[in-house]
C-alpha cells in the first residue's frame, strides 16, 4: 500500500460514533441534505428504510435530512405505494428529464435524481437493505457537515454471506479491488468501493459523468479522485450491511459492467465486443446466453440545459 494511502486511512477513515447526531445538527448551519433511494421492486424493504429515516433524522426543529426521495425505475410491485405511504416523495425515473429517453440501470436513476432533488449534500442509499439503521445516513453525511475539505464519503461495513461475517462483496474482491490496486492505487484504502451508500456535495456530483449501469460506483469514485483529489474523499464505518444477494450470473454481468467502466477510464477507448456470454444448463447441455454490457454514460449534470436553467433560477432568487 502506498504511504499516501496509509496516511489517508489514518486521516480520512472514521466510525459513525466519531460524530454524534447532536454534533451534526449543530454543524448543519443551513446546509440542506437530500437522501435518494433508487428502487426497483423493493416493496419488502423500502418502507422500513423510509420510516427509519423519517423517524430518526427528519424530526425536530433542525432535522438532519431535509428531503427524502425514492426514485422508482419501473417497479412492477408495490414499491412506489409502500414508499409513499411511509412518507417518502416518490418520483418515477421517466418523469425526470423526459426529453432524454431513459435506459435501464442504477446509474441512470442516480444521475436523474440530481434533477429531482435540491440538497447541497446528496446521500444515496440502496433500497434493498434489511435491519436498516439511520447510521447509514448520518455516518456518511457527517464528514460533509463538519469538514469543509471533504467532498465525497463512502460507507464501509461488514457484509455477511451465508452466516460468515465480513463476506458478501464478491465482485468487490474479485474485480473491483484488483482493478483499483493495480490502476488507481490511491483508492486501495476503500473498504467497500462498490457499496451503494455514499454521500457527496452536489457541487461535485454535478461535475461528474454517471455510468448508467452497475459501473456507476466505481466510475464516480475514480472520477472523484481525479476531480478533487484523495484528501477530499473519506469513508465511515457504519457497522453491518444486510441485503439481498444476487446469483452468480447476475454478478457476472455486474463484473463486466464494472470492468468496462474501468477500461473506459484507462484508455478512453472502446471495447472490441461490449457483450458477455454466460452459460446455463438446459435439457440438451449448456446453453449460451449473451448479454449486452452497459456502454453508455450520462454527461455531468451541470452540462444539462434543464439543470443549468434550474441552477440559474435558484441563484437569481438568492440574489
């Protein structure tokens, strides 16, 4: 590990207990915080997450969270109904920036959410978490409220798999961590580089491109490093993350998208064949299934006319 990273670990890695909620509320001083939950068929978990955030972080004279938005990316279950009943504002992905046809993918939803929210700090939380704790929000928002030099904060945690503690980040260990250590060694200190819980200043997020699919976490992390430098990045230990695990083939497609995101940033070139073939056993033997690898990225939101116009109106009103 680079000496620079060792120093960063000592300086920019914290525990959620390092910043009690009272300290965060005192430090808030007018900074607004938006929490975004990207959701696709998460009726079993999204309601409890919304309820916990509203109960623990959105009450009192100075709430920590000012805005809680669930962006539904086309659920066929009761995700939108459950989230709204629990108290979230629910927006459908296709209703945001309708002139740009939406494509499937988590990154697409996160990118569009910048137009559906207004907070100075934007906090992303996956909607499939079980046994959810408000620490997932307060922990990663905390450094942004108390340290003006920090721009981007990732959550770190244990991810149990099959009863074994600290496991579960299979794509992280097999794909993302080797890529980061070999090509972006400054990022080798991140415990959960692909984790879906992270917060950043809007002023940074609006300058970054968003891969539309599963590559969004790695892409944002690498681009944030190049945009603001390692010392502006941080991580906070929030405990244990319990969520739904995907099967091996889904993980393979995720890995391909992440590799493609890394490859684009390494060379700004193109994959010869942006597709992944996997195999399933059928009645007559193994059957090939070919899946497209996400090859699209959305531009920095600050370059989008509708977003720039909204920012202009806000600045005019402030004047």
